[in-house]
């Protein structure tokens, strides 16, 4: 697979830890130059880049708040100047995900989620799209969630934003289908990362009990699907949602 990715560059947002870091490692391993975006933790982003380099890849950290239009424009410019044209865009960045009863929910709580899952993807795609169209190649990969199918209680702020992200994936895929640019969404189940360090064993056991494969997924499970979608083998796949959850949404 390395030959097909030679001289291609991937930008992964929110890549200093968790799923983003795993995706960055995997894309580096298959030969892509990797732009590791981070918001605050430069040291963590540097560690991800160092790990990719030690494994024989090429990576560089880039700071930006991907919810801010001016910062997105700067980010894309810096990535192109440092690593080359962006061929693969992985939209992974996220923020706090509070559980709220309906009585506690506010419109700003919904907007907080939409900023990450609708506004940020729109800003980033608009920046990279002209170059992808000129080259006749592009991979846009949204990181969604199984919650759209499950409809978790007390989580409507997050669930509705993730559902909107799936909708824009499908619409963009149809609009760009003739251009050589694919748009897909990877929908993980509960994948333990640093974000879930305070989760109770009781909650973990309850989740595993309902998953037909009887285990939690790993960040590498998600990263492997992203890597496939980033490559030439996925050139005829667009507008699709890929559930990575051990059949949890089929149970």
C-alpha cells in the first residue's frame, strides 16, 4: 500500500490523543505524510509525530482551533507549505460531550456539538476542496458515532449533531461523486481512550454484555477502516457509513 500513498498528505484533526492519534499512526504507517492537528496539547502532538517518525513515517504537528474560520485557513496553508497538498482529510476533532436531561439542555449545548461536527467539517472541506478538485483525487473521512442509531438517552445534544454529520457526508458524497473525491463516515462504538479514563467497570461490563462480539473495540480497529478508505482500494466507495462496533447496532 505504501506505493499508492507516496507523496500524499493527510490532515487529521484532533490527533494529539485517542482515536485521532491512532488514525495518525496508521496513516503514517501506510506511507502518508501526516499533519497532526491539536488544539492545546503541543507536547502530546509532538509525541504522536515522534512515534510516527520512529516507525519510518513523516509527520508534523499543527496547532489550530478547527471551529474558527481564520484558524482553519491558516492551518491548511501551513500544512500545504510544510507537507504538500492535502489529499486525505480526517475530521475527528471533538470537545466535551456532556450528558444532559432534557430539562438541562439548552440551545448553546447543541451549538457546542454542531461547531465540531458540522461547522468545522464545512470550514475544512471548503479549504481543501479546490486543490482536491484540481488533482482529481481526495478522501474526506468523517469520524461519526454509533449513537445516531442507538439514540442514547440524555445525549440529544451530541446525538443530533452526529446525525447532522452523517447527513452532510451523504450530501457531499453525491455532489462530489464525479470528481474523484470520496466522502465517507466511520461510526465507532464505545472505544476506550483517554477520554474514558473515569468510566466505571460496571459501565464497561454492561456495554460489553450487549455487544455481540463480546469485547470493546480498540482505536486501531477504527484506524484500520480509516486507512482503507484513504487508499486507492476504496475509490468506488462513497457516501457510506462504516460501523466499527462489533455488531452493537445490529443487536
